[in-house]
C-alpha cells in the first residue's frame, strides 16, 4: 500500500512519513511493519502492514476531498449538541480518533460555531486547535500549499 517516503495519515496524530518497511519476528512469525515518523513531533510508530487499514492508516486526501472538507466547514444549518462539555469532549475525541478528515472537519466546525455562543472549556479549546492543526497540515500537503495559506482559508470560512 505505501512505499518508503510516502506521506500517510495516522489517526489522531496526523501526517506521518513512511521512513522504512521492516520485517520483524513476532510470536514466532515474520511480519512486515511500516515505520512511520509523525511530522509534527518526530514520534516513531510501527504499524503492521497487514493491519494498516484496520488501524486507520490512510493516504493524504485528494483535491476533490479537500472541497468536500471545505463544504463541511461551511455548513451552518446544523444542530449543536447542548450536552455537558465533558460528554461533548468525549464524543468529539472519538471522532478525531477515527482519523477521518470529514469527522475532524465536523469537530472543528462544531467547536467554532459553539465558541460564538458560549465559552469553550480548556479541553475544548485544545481540541479545536488540534482539529484545526490536523486539517491544516493534511490540506496543505494535499494542495501543495503553505500551511499559513490553508489556515487563512479556514479562518475566512468561519469569519464570513
């Protein structure tokens, strides 16, 4: 699926680079692993190649998918959950952990819209920043643009 040097997205950690593909013996059986290095924090993650899809490892989105993400961010006719902040936090964290760019876009949109009605908890503010960061990083790679440009585009969506 991936080759050395490819960009991949690992759920909740964001964009990573496939540094190498290693073979290791685990439980008496040889297995191949992707050795990933997360772009943001240089953390190294090993993912069995035969398990990559089930853990949510995926390719960077296409330009068409970027348009769909932007349309999710632009949606305003949604119902924001009025549950307690900690329940909302858990629900949004589950969405981020899926690694789905669309789920992350929904979390970002919902937190941005919620922020206009009430103060966000500390955890929600951190989650908003994390969701925005994950989207900016991936979209900038998908569109071969600078992160600052993408951040400005997203900011414009929420201020218009």
